[in-house]
């Protein structure tokens, strides 16, 4: 997996590298070389510089661009700079590079490429009005915009901003930061690349992993000829109701699970829905359960028979919130010993229960909330979660997993997905806007029910399922467009995505 470092970890790591003998000016030139090599330059080029080390990267880049024959202008928005940056600014002066001060008449539209070297990853809060004016001019320039390390104005830890540069390319320096992926990041960063400049993490605190296709390829076991359906796990999907879910929804979940490699999928559903579901499902097993007008009625013996010898259970999708469904979840938490994925209405039910029920549970637990569901689980406000999504996820999972003998994993849905077990935290950048449609969460639960049935490490299983889901969504959007794609389109792309990842 690729490293993702918090802003503080990156600051400490940078300082440690310098203290260990690598001069700051050397790191600055390495950063400039990384940016230079990452971009296909179109002339003329303007480099807009602020006052910190981010500006120093810009001055060093100007030297490289001039040396390679490009036409470059440095535009300073103030007369301050860092000590290392001053070294390269003086070099620019010595090399007669065109250096100008920003003013109200500065016209960026005459440049083909504009490089944003204003604010670095250490920036937090609201952008000052004078800098906001520069940022707006960059965004309106019509130029190809390159941001050095991170888009000026974008928070490096949470990907939020009031005002920020919108880049065509962001060149991350050293390691990616969470702000390259979370919240607004995908809307303001059209493409990104990271360049290694020889900085190693100084601490594990604030060190996360970015899931890659290669990680997923390595996590999916090779299927041997000497195997059978039981080798790859029995899974049960418990959900559906007349009010909250139809036959197609359950069929989509089952198909997602089968396409993702589950050996056997059993669908526990209200018996009133059975005849509606059967025409849509060929490979899965229907397990009709007691109901009253299409709503589940708690029956302990049925639950025990459904989950017997089942490695993974996914519970809550379209199940509704009632006394009976609450009793069903309590029963699973008290008696089931496999892996329990709780989603949708199951999370709403869970938020009303005392957290001690999780501590006492013997099953592995996977929680898959979106932001609103996470609000209910944690009691935090939306702003608290958006401003610190990773810390919120880690803190919550640590709180509920203290004293547990089995694994507990949280998957926090968003533009990029956060997966954490409290000790290890990962991000998958796979996914797209077209997945913001009804039923997408059900597809994810189906995929997770499969990967959690045949991958031994639960956290890795969740990471794998989340990444497959995102890649399948991207493929579906490529075929159908962000506006028109539906959740079933994601399901239809699972097989090809897994084939591409495993070939």
C-alpha cells in the first residue's frame, strides 16, 4: 500500500530528514524535480508564489524550467519567503528569470500553464481576502493549473476548503496527505501524482495506507481445482421489507455477493416477498422468514437455522426499524460467531442500543455507515466529522472495540472511503459521483459479504471489498455516465473488474 501521512506526521518527518543530514534546500530541489518531471509543460508558464517553503519549491522549479528552455515567469504575491526559499529566489535573480510582484492588473490568462505555489499542507482555516483574490484569478485563468504539494486553501488533513485552487494536476510531495482524497478533494483535484523525495515517516501516528489495485490483487486467493463452493464461504443476507425494499434490491445484493466470489448466498427475507424475489435470483438460496404484512417477525429458531455454518452475515439493508428487527440484531450480536456486517437500518437500530452489546459480542463486526448514519452512531455533529473524518472514525472504533475478543472494523463511506480497525487505517480512492444513487450501499454490502467470507484478515477483506466496489462503480460510470447510472450497473461491472484485478 502507498503511504498517506497526516500533515503533522509529514512536518515531523520532513524535520527528521533534515536533522539527519539532508539539507532543506536539497529536499526543495527534489520536490521541484518531481513537479518538473510530472507535468507536460505548455508555454508560457507562470509560477505564483507565496511566502513559505511551497514558494521555495516554485523558485527551484523556475530554475529547472528555464534550464530546459521553457518560458517562465515567477509572480510573487508578497515579499516574504522562507530561508531555504530565499536561496532559490536569489538563484532566480542571478539567472535573470522574469520575477514580478502581484498587482491588481496581473493577467494570468496569457499563460498556458499556471503553477500554484501559494499555500502548503500546513495551511488551516479561511484564506485571507488578498490570497482568495489570487486563487480566484488562477481558477478563472483558463490555463492548465498545477498545484505544488496540495491545492492552496485545501486542508491537508480533511480535504475541506472555503476557497481553494482547482487544479488540473496536483503533485504531492513526499507522501500523499488525507486531504488529497477526502471530502471536497475529488472535486478540486482533477488528477494527482505523488513524488518520493526521500522522506520516511518519523512516526506511526498519522500514518495511513492508500489501497491500490496491486493490494487487492494480492489479497484475493487463487482458486484451486481441488475446491468447492464451501471453500469460498457461505454468506447470508438478511434484509428487505415491503415498505423499504423490493425484490430487485435483494436480487442486486445477492448478485453482487455471487459476482464477488461468495461460494453460497442465502437470502433471509420476509416470506411475503419470496415470490417476487425468486424470478430475479437463479444462483442464490431463498430462506423465507416469518413476517406480518411484509415486515419481519422475530423468530429465534429461524435465525439460528439461517446462520448455522454461515461464515458471514450482512444485516439491515431495507429491513426497517421495529421491535422485531431490533430483537433480530440483538440475537445476532449475542449468539453469532462468524462475521457480521451491519448496514443501513441495522446501523440505525445499533445506534439505539447500549454499546456494551458490541463489547460482549463474539462475532467479528463490520460497520458501514455513511455520514448521517455515523452521526447517529457517534453523537458527533456533521461539521465535527467532516473536519476530522479519520480521527472521528479511529476514536469511535477504539471506543466500541475496547475489551472485545473479536475484530471490529469501521467503513466510513464518502467520496473516498475510510476503513479502520483502530490500529490500522486505510483509504480507498476508488469510486465516483455516479454511485450517489439508491441501492449503492446494498451493492457494497453484498460485495463485503463475499470478501469477508474468503479473506482471513477481516480488515483486509473490508479494504478489498470497498476497493472492488469503487472500481466497479467507476467502470459503470464510464459506460453509463454519472447522471444515468444506477446501482445495478455497478453490479454488472463487478466480474470484469475482478477479472482485470486478478489476471
